[in-house]
C-alpha cells in the first residue's frame, strides 16, 4: 500500500481498529501478559510504522517509554496532535523501519510492536526489517507482529509463518493468536483480513 498517498487523501481505515472493542480488548490482554509481574515503567518500547500514534499512545499510557517511527510525515503530524491531546510522552522519529539504526531510534527496546507494517513488505524488505529489529531489541525483548495471511487481495500483501520465521532466524514464535479485528461487512468479502498476532522471543 502507498501510505504516503493514503494519508495525503485522508484514507486511513486501519485507525478504525481503535474503535473496535474486541480488537482493543485483545490488544490490552496481550500487553497485560507482557507486563505481568512487573510494575511501570516497563522500559523502552518501539512502535514500528506508528502512523498516527494510536497504539504507541496506548503503550505510553500503560507505562512504557515509547518511540514511534514512520516514514510518512502527514501520519506523524497526526500522531503529534494525538500525543498532545492524550497528554503522554512519546518520541517520534521519521525514518524507515528497514533501516532502524540509520534512523537513530536507539536500542535496547524490551517491546517491539508492529500493527501492520511487516505483512505489506516483499521478502527482501521483511528480512531487512527483521535484521534491524534484531539489532535494536534488548536481549529479553518481545516482538509483537500483527499479520494478515498471505492471500491475493487488494492493498495488503499479507505474510506467511515461513516468511516471519525467515525474517527472524534468531527468534522463536511463541504464540499465534487471533486479533478479533472486524472490518465492515462490505469490506470483509473483499479484504478477508483474518489477522493474527505473532509473538516472538529470542531463541
């Protein structure tokens, strides 16, 4: 998908997930599992393809020190306004998720969150993203990828489990769980999301 164009014309339906109770509840459950037995602050978190910052803000509210990265300036403008309205602290970086070190996001992230970037890339970019995450993640980090299955559909490419494993050779998939995201019925037949959260930890 061309996100530069999408944001320029005001097309960002993925933001609707923030108003989907089932999706939000699942997201909160998954974060509660990562935070179990700990007290805030939970440490550095990296929100990949942060867009307008919706999920990064959620993490910041929960007690994470969040850095969000995106390569779409208009999306980051929306994120800055959301952050201001939310009254939280969240650092934003304009850069490429396949070149995290060059973007200057930092390192030592205990949580890496991707709500839909990896599954839109071809194999080369998926593997580049995996290498960069491996380089900036803490030894005890968790990676959470929201992935649509690989199918022929408009806009989103999707990804397979094998592609995820190929991009993260030093990591192990520990959980694969439905996101419970529901598109409007008119889009369900076209897009067929059936998306899942993949949780990865280092081998």
